[in-house]
C-alpha cells in the first residue's frame, strides 16, 4: 500500500521501477484481460458461428457479456468492502478464467452464451477492483498518471485484440483464442497473492442490494436488446424502459443506508457526482465512431475493411496520447484541462459530423482524433478528483464509479445511435444520401450528451473537495 507521506508525482520510469513495478504490471494485466477479450471475441465471432452455428444468437454473446460485466462492475466496490481487495480479485480472476475456458470448450451457442455471462461477471469484478488498486498503491498526485496508463492499456488492446483474434482465425482454431487467456490469468493471480493485502477499511455484513443490482442489470439488458431486429418504435420503447429502470436504481441508491456506490455518486452538484456524470455522458456522446465508423468509412470513402477498422482506433489512440501528455499537470492546470477537454470533444464531434459524410477524408479522421484527444485531456484528472472526493469512507466503492458509468454510457449511447440510424433509414441496402445523413446525425443527435459532459466536467473542476481524506 502507498505511503501517505510520499504524495508526489511519480515519473513514468518509476511506475516500472522496483517499488511499483509489480503493482503497475498487475493493474495493466487486469485492464488488458478485459479489453483484449472484448476485441478478440469480435474478431473470432465468424469462426465461432462456422464451427458451432447459432448465428441468430450471436449478438447476444456480446450483449450478455456486457450486461453481466456492468452488474459485477457495479458490485465490485461492495464486494471489496465486504471481503477485501485480495479475495475480490481472486474471485474475479477465477471467474474470468473459468468463463474463458468454458467459451473455448463450447459445443453449442447456448453453452457459449452461458460461458460469456460467467466471463462477464469475472471481467466486471476484475476491472472495478483493478481501478481500486490505483488508490491503494500510488500517491494521490500520481493517480491521473495511472489513469493515463489505464487508457494506454485500452489503446494497446484496440490495436492488438483484432490482430490476436485474426491470428487464431487464420490458424482455424478459434478456441485457443480463449484458452490462451487462462495462463495470463494465472500470472495475474500470482501477482495478486504476492502484492495485495486486505486493509483495515474493509467492512463485514449488511444487506446485499440484490434488487438494485438487478435493476441496473435490467437497464443494461433492455438497452442491449435494441438493434436486434426490433422496429424503431420497439427500440424507443426498450430505451425508455431502460431509462426508467436505471432511474429507479439511482433513486433507490440515493435513499439506501447500504450503498453500492460512493454516497455522492448520484448527486451531480458535488465533485464526485459531477465526475460520474462526465464519465457517463462523454461515453454516451462519443460512441458513434465505434458503432458505425468502419461502416461509414467503407461505404462513403471506399476505405478497405481492415484499414477502416484500424482508422477508427484513432479515437482511442488520441485519447491515450492526450491522457499521457497531460497526466503530470498540477492542480490548477489540471482543472483547466478538465474544462477544456470536453469542449475539444464537442468540436471533434461537430467536425466529424461535417466532414465524415462527404469528406475530405483527412479532415474527418482529424476530427475523430480531436474528439478522442479531448476525452483524454480531461479523463484522468476528473477520475483523480473523483477519487479525492470519495475520501476514506468510500475508498472501497469508488473503484466501481468510473467503469460502471463508462459502460452504462457506452450501452445507452450505442442504443441511441442505433435508433438514430433506423430513423434516418439506415437498414437494408440504403443509398449514399441516406448513409451520408446517418453519418451526420449519429454525431449531431448525441451532442446534447456531450454538452452534459461539459457541464459535469465544469462542476467537477470548479467545486472544492472537502478535506476528509
């Protein structure tokens, strides 16, 4: 655990130095396992269907994984507070490893769906508690730098995941793409046993908020069900029902004496609550590139499929670059970065909406890069202030804040752009004019979400954090 007297900004080299090396590798592996798995499955999905069939159920393999991951991410902080970080991480890695092996052994698609649920439960618990380790092992002034490293892990996964999946697909043995994760899980477990200790802050007992977690899971499931053959009216109905379920969970959480999340997470006028709003709305408002980017690039600009797939990673890579570049800013400048970042993201969204439909292509790609750069400029510093605002009372639960809100934002954003695409007419074999309209409106329609992200960032940056750490 970190020494509170050593509150300083660590140099990048120190993160892999003798004192912090094991912790840094452990956190990186925890994030990479989740992220690489997501991209590997997408790459291997055609091979899976050719082998075991079940094409009509294939979309649910990702949906159920995401839903179960969101539920266990939300529960991650509570699990840690009840049994301690070491036990929570051990359960997480065993669940993820068992799920990965079960996917590899899957003889049928229903088996695979069940395995993906187990894998998602382990993954969510893993990523929530990996975020929590940042607070355990590093000086507070270095937390933004660690969040930049986490962004880097996602960037590595975005580049390597499709490549790894492609290699196993070329070898015509998709199962080993999942079996190969098991020894990596073993390495992670060794690092946990060697490094993590359960601190005095853990608590015992109390009621388990099953119904609140079920409402969060229901919201994720309903929003994930959009785009699976439903008509536009049905998709809107599913999205509205998801919003109601999530709102009910939030209201219940705010009134509960046994919270899942930090106490101020759903109070948007506080630094912690405003930061949570930023994570949710910036994720929601910028998801269009991941959902439709390759499709638009291929059909509107004749970009080859592989090149299009890697072109959209520009958003992730520029996010990582900005996070690393600005991770060392001191308090005053960090607040400036928090304010400026989402405004750059809004400018990037507008630029993408302007240039992606008809070009020029370099300006469209540059706009996507600006979009991601804005997120990265603010992300780590907002996360640090969220951790600061949580204090010792909520130190176990705060690790769930960022990944839960990010995952929910991505889910609701994907549903929203799907509805927008349907309303514009993006189905079947649309003509060029329809595709151009979709490329424009999938970005413009979610600009209000980016506006709310700007508001959340401003409140997070400008509100004072109580001295309760």
